[in-house]
C-alpha cells in the first residue's frame, strides 16, 4: 500500500518506519531538522515491539505536502497535534487527487468530525494509547503501551473495509492494531485517560505512576474522571464503562501499571517550549460542560494552569 504520514512526530515516524520496513510504500511529511537526518542515515525504531530500521532510500521524506502529490496515496494518516488539525485539513483539501482515505491518528476529540466534514464518511480515525519518544533525530523509542491501536469510522456499528485493510497492514508490520465498530467509545475512553494524567503530570513534572501513588493527586484525577463522565453523559455519548467508579477500577488496575514510568507528552511539550493539546483534553471537557450546563471546576483549573505553563515555560 501507499501510505503518507502527515505531520510525523514521534508516533508518525515510528509508524512510517515500521510500515516501510514491512515493504509498504511510505512517505513522511515532517520538520526539516528530522527530514535531513532521515535522508542521510535512515530511520530506526526500538523498544517494546522490537527493532526496525529503514535506510534512506526506503522512505520518501518531504517537508511539505506539495512535494508528495505526484504519488496517488491510498491513505493519508494525520499525526499532527490537535491544534494543527484545521491546517492539515485545509492543506489536504488543496490536493488535486482527494481519493485517498484520510485517517486521524491524534489525541483528543473532534478531529474525526473535521475529517468527515471535509472528506465524508470514508474518513477514519485511530485510538493510540502507546508511548513514543524521539530520543535522537532518526531514532524513535516505543516505551509503553496500554492497548492495541484501534481503527474505526465515525459511523457506529460499522467496520469499513478500508479500516480492516489498514489495521491488518499495521498489525502485520509489527505494531499491534485492530479494528473497532465503536471507535467513538474508544476516543472518549482515551479522553478520560489523557485528561486525568497529562495536565496534572505536566503541571507537577511527574510520570503517570507517581500521580497514582499519591493520595492527593489521585483525588484530583478522580475528580477529573467524574467531571468527564458527567459531560460525556450530557453529550448523549457513552464509553465502555457505566460509571466513573468502574472506569477508575480499570484506570488504576490496568492502565496505570502498563504506563507507570511514562512521562506525559504534554510535559515534554512544555519542556520544549511547544504548545500543548490542553484544549482537546480538559479544555474540551470544560467547553462541553459549559454547553451542557455541567460544572467542571477541576478541569477548568487544570486547563488554566497548563496555559500558564505554556506561556511562562516554567
């Protein structure tokens, strides 16, 4: 298959390397500082799923979408931060050939809806709950995972053939991946997970497991989960758990142990002076809370503190 990854940071580079190593015609659109290294020495991935390497000639590397349009891509996978989704969609709409399957492989909620609005219900999205880190240019480490990548569509109960084909390709390449007919539940489940961990971890500068070990931070995370559940219910949506307490059992019993040592990506963004995805996490919960008249004081506070950290770089 021909697969282009748009906005290839740690996740996008790892996915591209693994797919290319499996023989797929793979392209990356990424920042120039990474592009130069990959063009000269190739790209490597190591970690919990093994080691992969692609030489320079094994990947198509671009810094702009316009450079890649000579190829008829089967899939274009968006791995940008959520604050860049609008720009990515606008860029993709400019291409002459829009027959590709667009796929959002991003954090937060609302990304798939933007793809559907622009490209229709052929659009797909993925829930990723795995840790990827660029430790040096040209090398990505896969550090932790709490579950397979799940791929699905915006239409509940349906599993498009395009989702099955992409999931099988990723899975066979070496990155655990499967399809789901209820992707929205998975995306909301990840919203719960990320909102409970990332803002607080970014503010305090601690890995996930430390937050769960302390009674005070655990209380804050439980409040975030409670507010998120109330908002999700008010939106008329559901997740895989009937109550916040049921999710807490899964969160502390399964997800935290699997990702105990992971440092929040939001913390890494702040350390690097980059914008965070706070508006797609607790910020999203706050906005939906206001729309549905649900109070979200903890999410409001965490969002404000992260915004302060973004501006001050403290």
